[in-house]
C-alpha cells in the first residue's frame, strides 16, 4: 500500500535550528517501499528527499536543499507517522544536519488537503 503517494505536507512545528517553516511544502511520492519528495518555501529555495519505508510505516530518509542564503544543506531524518481522526497523516520527525553545525532537532509536518 502506498501510504505516502501524492500527499502534500506542511510544517506545524520545528526546533529553532531547522530551516523548514509553515511556508514550506513537501510533495511526496511512493513506489513500493521507496518514498521521495520535493520541497520548497520559506527559507528553502529547492530541496528533495529520499526515504525507505521501515517497520510501522516509519521513514528513514536523507534530505538536501539550497536555502535563500545560497547554502547547500543536508541531513538525515527518521519520521514516525500518526493517523489523525480525519484520516490525514501527521509525521513526527527526529532529524540531524550532516552539514553546517551538525546539530539535531525535532519537527512535525501534517498532511494538507487543498
């Protein structure tokens, strides 16, 4: 089952060392156990991610983007899905930069239905 295919997500919270904001949109795709997405908005000009679906539909991913300062940023993330009462997905994310200061943080993104 392609749980993530054609889903759009927006950030609802992020730690201060993250670059994703409520203006960032993620466009997810899925084939079998491979998930990928493009994202942009806010301080992110263009980004992409690739993920493997793990146990309980969790995602192990790597991401990279170019921010509005022209920096190429990259990191790794582990996302745990929660199905909301209205059927939308909320992803609880624990991430870590592999560039820059190599700090870590936590964020939440939720499915957007236009």
